[in-house]
C-alpha cells in the first residue's frame, strides 16, 4: 500500500482531493496507485480509473512544465516556447493570458506575475482589499437590490443573478453555496485577479450568499493552476473563520460548466448533466445549490451597500494579445473594445486584425466593430456576445483561419465526449478549417451548415452549442476565406 494513503478520507466526494494528494505526495497517478486508492475508498477500481483518465494533469509529475498554446499564446509565440522546452506538456489555457506566451513550471508561473510592471491600473472601482463585516439585509430586500442593479452572472452565461437567488431561496433546505472559480475560458483572467488582489471582497460576497441561502457549507471550485489565488483566498477565508472548503479542480475546461462541476465535486468524471432539474433546485448531492462566478459574488457587497439602482454598473475586463499593457481592468459594462485597448491597455502594438470579445464561444469581430458597446445588445448585430469579458486582440498578421481552427481544436480537446454532435462535430470542423488553410475544401458549404446546426441543437451543454459561434462569425465577416467551400457541391 502507498505510504500515508490509508489516512485519506473515504467519502466519495473527496476522490478528486485524494487523487490530487497522491499526485503531490506520492507521484503521478499510475494504474497501481489508482487501484490502491480505489481499494482504500471502497470504490470499484474501474470507476476510479475512469475518473483518473478524465483529468489529464493527474498523470503528470508535480514539477511538470506546462506550456500554453491557447489562441493568445499561440499568436504570441507559444509553440516556439514549447519547442524550446523538450518534455514540456502542451496545455490549452493556464489563465495567464496577460503574460502570453505563458508557461507553468510546477506551480510557478513563467514569466513571473509582477502586477506593478506588467499591468495597468487593474481593479480600482471594486475598492480596497480589506476584511469587512458583510452587509446584512432581509432576503426579499437582497433580491430586490440585485434586480435593481441589473447584475447578471459574469461566468459567461449572463443569467440574471436575482432570479437564480430567488429560485434557491424557494427550494427547501439544507442548501449549499458553490463559487465557480474554475476560470478555464481562454482569454479570461479576471477571477484570478479578484482572488489574488481582492480576496476579501469575494469572501464578503460568499458570506452574504451563505447567509441569504441559510447554507451551512460552501465550496470554492478553484482551478488547479491558480496556486497564488489558492493561498491568498485560503488566508482570507481562514481570517473570517468560515466553513468554506476549497476544492481543487483538475484542469478540465468543461468542469467550469456548473453541472459538470457538480459531477466532478461528487467524485465522478466532469460530464454535464441534463437539465432540469437546475442546480438551484437539485445540485450538489441533490441539495438546492447557489452557484455563482467569483466576479459575480465580488460585486454583491457594493450593490447592497450603495443600493442596486445607485451602484455603478461595471465589470472586469480581461484584455490580452496585441496590446501594450495586457491585464484586468474594471470598466463600465458598455465600454467598447477601442476604449479598452486605447484608454486602459496602452493601445494596440500592431494593426488589429480581429477581436474575440468574451472568450472562445463569444464570437469574432472585425476591426469595424471596435466602437460597438461590448454588451449583449451592442454585439448581437456582429454575431457575438460579451461572454466572460475576456477580450483578446489579434494582430492582422495572425491569420483568422488559424484563430478559428485553434479555437475549434480547443473545443475538440475539451469536449467531454458525452454527446455525438459535439464529440464528432468539433473534430470534423477542426479538420475542415485545417484543410481550408491549405485551400482544400473538405466539405461543401451546405454540409458545413448541417454540421453547425446539429451541434447547436443537439449538444447538451454550452461547449457544443457554442463551438460553432466563432466559425459563424468568421464566415460572416471574412466570407472570402470560405469561398472554396461555397463553390463545392
Ligand atoms: C463549457 C463551459 C465552461 C464554463 N466555465 C466557466 C468557468 O470557468 N467559470 C464560471 O464562472 N462559469 C463557467 N461557465 C458557466 C457556468 O456554467 C455557470 O453559468 C456559472 O458558473 C454561473 O455563475 P454566474 O451566474 O455567476 O455567472 C461555463 C459554462 C460552460 C458551458
Ligand atoms: S456538448 Fe460537448 S462538452 Fe457538453 S456535454 Fe455534450 S459532449 Fe460534453
């Protein structure tokens, strides 16, 4: 038996933690170590092996070098960096797009994060980082203030926060609060900024949420690559003595989808659930669960203090790519890409070719859209949306087809494989785009349309449903690139 393993907790919900412990303290999770843990936890060996195979990082040593080849890192030299580090593992996004091309050596980020030199004014309006007593209001009043504030979820889906909070309160307890700190969306680094620079604000938001939901327990599902965030948030939680557990995620983008996250936390593969029921009715271990993104919760104390109608409507914009000062900036919810680039991020470093406004599935807009407000309404005419506000600026020298193909590859690698249109469609479209880069039409335009519709309508979660969005955006704004497909019958 592996030394120390017999001390580990046996509840199924601790499986991911235990696997992380084995990786850190014993070594990469080999089949033998997986079996030993399964025997200890009294779970079938095959079930644990199945979970291990879902989370790629469990098989890697703790000091592994991981090089990011997400779209922004690819654009700024990620592949050359990979070649310079033989033995390094290629990973899709490590949440440090402001440092692109970025890599991790174990827990250490390279290049190192130094906010004073790498970043601009960052988070000003959310206020200083200091522990405070959370505002205390009656639940009905909280819902009313949230409604008046217009706050929508900043995890990407943009669902009205007050509606979700009201639904959770209506479901009978015991209830649970979960903070989604998985932040796997390429180009999105804002939650890391909150946890590293304003951890007390998030803690305050968690306290409000727990009191509102009358929840006795809360969890933060935090992506594994965020070591500094884990340390600083952990210290801020400990200072308030809160019963909040940090669950370390396991390097899978789809685990940011809320029902996949619940599966992962319950000790299974992170595959999204069919809905209904929604987590607000039946979430973690079947209990009504309030799930919010880190940034959403960080805005709530100010809304309750100032009043929903009076509170300035801002959000945190992650800006990366071809700009002088990539970083995270707090700005109005209706800011334009040009304002973010010029007034906050120090201007473009090259002629701009395309902008991804809010993460991989948010669309791709041309330079002509730089003055559109980055709201749902402002971006709809451009076939895009604000998503998670991860604004990625691509230079004209970076081919649009490569950007769309890299994005599709990301979706294909991160698909959980549960539904056929997503599993096969993302790979098929990656192939089509690869062939197009070489002027080869791999399928006629009508057939491509059929694939896109099948994915949009037949996928059960936002990954498969949203994967066509960037491709549709490119087809609309750069139709000449797709001419070979349209000429084929
Ligand atoms: C594939 C996929 C990945 C997601 N990743 C994240 C994530 O990393 N962080 C996050 O907060 N929400 C993510 N979401 C959205 C969550 O499902 C959910 O809407 C969100 O956590 C709810 O919190 P909010 O209402 O405060 O935004 C993802 C959704 C999908 C479909
Ligand atoms: S759409 Fe893709 S990622 Fe989502 S459940 Fe289906 S296969 Fe999994």
